[in-house]
C-alpha cells in the first residue's frame, strides 16, 4: 500500500510524465492533466512568464517548445515529501531541461495534474558561486603584483561605464533595481544601476516621515541577505532606507547615485542601447545590450488638473512630494484620495494638530493590519510559518503556484473571514460615510493589488480616526475647482484649505519609457501591470499574467522590473536568468510574447 501513499502517486505520475515528454508523446503527457488544468511557467519552458490554461494551451506550448527544452529527470524534490489534504495531493518537484535545472510545485486532483508550476533555478554551466563553489576570497601564496579586494573593487567601479561598457543598465536604484543588480552580480553580468537620488534608500527617506512598510518583515526579505531575526515586523522608512544602502554596499553593486538618466535609444542593427546619463555635471554615454526600467509602480505620479489650481495661495503637492506634517500644525488640510498614502498622510497631519479632511472620490478596500497578518499572510509569511518550517523561497513559490485565473477563489474565503471578524469595525466606518468595497468579486486586497495596484488601505490606525470623525470625510464627490483659499467639491461644498495633498496615485510604468525613450516605444510595449480581469481599472482581455513585468516585451532589450519587496525579490531571480542567458548567447525563443491590447 505504500506506493499508493502521496509520495508513491506523485512518483508514479512523474515517471510517466518523464517518459512521455522524453519520447515527444504530447498526447500521452496530456492524459496526465485535468481538463481544467493550469501550467504556470517561470522561464524554464517558455523563456517567458506565462500560464497555460487548459489542456489545449498546454498542448500548444509543448508542441512548440518540447523539442528545444528536452525536459528530463522529473522527480519529487530532494528532501521533500508529498502531502494530501481535502482530496488534493501537493508536492515539491525538480526537473532538468537542456540548459537549466528547475524546481516546481504540483497539485494533483483525482490523480491528475491540476496545477503545475515550473521555474528555472539555474543555468547549467553558469551556476551562482555558492556552497562548495563559493569564492575563496583570500589569495594564498606570494605575488608581487597582487591586488587586494579593495583595489579590485575600486578598479571595477572606476572602469564600468567609463572604459568598459556594462551589459545591463538598470534605471532606478530602489528596492527593485537593487535586488535585480544583486542577482546579476552573482551571475557575473556586468551591471550598472542609475539612481537620481544622492544615496541608496533615499526613495524611502524622502517620503513623509510617518511612512512605514505595511507588509510584515517575513514578506520583505531581499535576495541572499534576509533581515535579522530581531528586525521589527514593520520597518520605518528611514530604517529600510539604511538597510538598502547597506545592502548595496555589501553586495558590491555598481551603483551610480546622483545620476540622471536623460534619454535612451535602441539601435536595432547593433542590438544595443545608447543611454545618456548626467553624472557630476558630466554627460556620459552608455552602450548596454539590455535596459531595465526599475523605477517602480510608484514613480510616475498622477497629478490631476483641476480648475483654479494656479490660483490657490496655500501649499499643494502630490503625495509623493509631501514633506510631512510638521509645518501644518493649526492649519487646514484637504487630502484628495482614500488609499494607503491618503490615510497615512491624514493621520500624520491630525497627530501634528492640523484640521484635516479626506475627500474620497471612489470606494476603497480596507483591511486591518492584524487581520491581514493573521488570516491573509499568516500561513506563509509569519513567525509561526517560520517555526512550522516555511522558508521565504517556498512561500514565494506556493503563492506563485496558484494561477491568477483561480487565485480569487482562494482569496474570497479569506476576506469573508476578515469581513466577519471585523464586522463592527466596518459598520462604524460605513456609518461615518466611508465607501467600502472588497473588490469587484469580494476577493480583497491581493487581487486589487495585482489587477490595478491601487484602491486599498491596510489599516494601521487611520481608519479609527475616520470612523470617530477626527479625520473629517467627504465621500462620493470629486473636486470641481480650487479658489485662492479653498477646494470646491462637485456637490457644492466648500472646504477651506491651507494645504491640498493630491494622493491620486501613479501612472503605468511605461510612462517612463515614453519619457526616456519615446512614445512610439511606449506604445509598442503597451500598458504595464494588471491581469486583464475586466474589473475596475484592469480592462480585458484576460492576460493571465502581469502585463510586461519581469519578462520580454515587444521592444527587444527592454524590460520592466517593479512591485513590492516580495515581488522584487521573487521575480528578480527569473529576470536575472533571462538576462544572463542572453549575455551568454543561449537560444531564448520566447513562447507567447506579450500582445499589446492597451497603451499606457
């Protein structure tokens, strides 16, 4: 009977799959899949980030990619055991392709594959130097021409971008650019990070002073160097800024701070970019083969245009430029918006003694931080999860193994439980006039984030101030115009104001492509972010993956890297392997290249 335990069932299926794929028998392999199956591939088979939904899609991918990929050695991952619960068998798996080693996750339903995740872990012959292969560091023996580590680093820093061209230029030295550069460093890809701020971490330091990460520490580790065990659960902005600066230094990144990227142009014939930057008052021309825009989802402010803005006598600025509340004690403030930044800024202004009104133009999803941690994130990203043997890498892959097509089905019960647990809290908010939602289908925060990157607030205290009236609220209205000293709303209400903060969000990341390269290239690439779910601010058709993120685009040599710390960490692995493979001249035929349905 042992062979009918989960391990036996998975091993038998993987052996059959291995045999069918090795023989090129696609139909035999398809017999092992459920009709409603999902195969999500992160680079290993498709040189892309793509989900095949249903047997027809799996068939098409295998017919196109099987001969080149040559998958083999499918087996339960070393040291792992399969498990079974509620009729679903789950297992960590490993496999190889012609050029790489892979790791994945499998779910069996009624004996057949329901969900399959395959990820590229490393390229054969280009493995990261770690474990038994870690660098020696010290150079034993005698050599009159010996250079110290410090001298070698100084020489590299002096040459790269000046006398020696980088293979890859990353525009944006925040969390995303830093995480990717660290991966590329380990893969020996000459990389230069361009950052306009004076120091790594300044993109955090320069935000409003009350800003903290709303995601817990277990969700936010960077590659190779996790936070210490006594790091706070929620990192204050200046502390995370210092961590990023330290990380940049100890991971030996080639990082040009105080450098502005002015323009870029792609030479199709040469297959390289001309990137013009200004550093220390000097214009420098870089010639990388690959250009990564890692300016993040929160880099292109959406600054609204309202009648009378030029007449307003007080202070007005986008939330990204908000200096903090200190100068506004005793002043009257109006904050336009009702998502994370709006709530944080309103709360800080109230604490500083300002009279503050939030203008809520559309409904917002609110989830209490402790409820999100315990019910939403707890099984994967928490101290208890760590104690239960969960690693960051496994948590990332479990989350990645759930296809976006059905992810909302897993999220709805979570947010139903949160809604029940915090019913009194939500009742009080609505009684104050706040317009609540749980997403178009009740699937809550993560789906809103993946679909549109906005429309929510993780409550760390501001919602109580809204509920009890400390933060005044005007909901279901918009701004009609500004006068010298007030904001006039569409319902005729006049709000006196010394300060107006526009917490109105950010544009698509390809806005930077339009500004840096050209509108033609931005349109060629199309909209970044969103799944095509046909929900609010995420127009169809269905894409199945995040548009243009971490994968090839319609513009050769142009990549987009961004998202929260979790995504920066997780997807930097797969983007770095795509870049490394191209540097080494490996064949990288992209299956299912992103089509353009929407411009930026």
